[in-house]
């Protein structure tokens, strides 16, 4: 289960030449990008794990009352305070995560516990594969290390409850 956000919809394009925001760091834009990356990662993982019986999904739990903006300043801090009455409780977000985790589908995006379509970028299989490869290289998970990945899939499959 990967947690994302509807904020991923605000991403107009993927900055392939600055994926880690080293040249341009704007907190809200980076947050939105990471949520898109979570969706793309989930879609690619689901594709790669399709024959293994592993369920992989992604969801936006909604606008929750958390400490995410505890250090926010200026307008964003004001926005978070004014919008507090519209935010769901963390337990409501957790309930959505549990419901989706219990679902029988794989490789999907959910808004709360409801199946939903991600943005066009979030459905791009070429972008998902490209991001996976770039991330694998950054994490040094090259073919020489694929045995560890294979073993991890075997471990997950062996502890999966029957049923």
C-alpha cells in the first residue's frame, strides 16, 4: 500500500532533469511531485509483481488533520488553520487504508476507499518504468542486486495469509 494525495493532479509535467529538486525546491510543488511519484511507483511495482500474487495499490486518504504543516508559515499556515474543520480525522484516513489493503484488486489508485483514476501523468506506463529505472540506479538496485529483490518478493509471498 502506497499513500499518495490528490495533490498529484497539480503536477503539469515531470522534471526529468531535476527529479530530486536540487536546482529548484518549492515545498508544495515537491510534495505534489512526490505524490505523483508514489502513484507511478505503485503502478510499476504492480506490473512487475503481477505474476507473484502480490497486491499493490495506492490511495489518497483525503485531507487529514495531521502535523504535516506544523512548521508552515505565512499563507499556508493560515490556510491550514482555517481549513481545520474540513479535515478528516487520522483514524478516518487509516480506515480507508485498511479497506483498500483488504481489496482484491491490484495496480489501482483509490480516493479514500473508492476506486478512482489518477491524473494522466499518473497513468503513464512509460513514465512509471522510467522513474523506476532512474530510482533503481539512484538506489544502486541494478541487475547484480536483483537477487535481493527476488528474495524480498518470495518472503512477502511466503507470509501472505491464505484466503
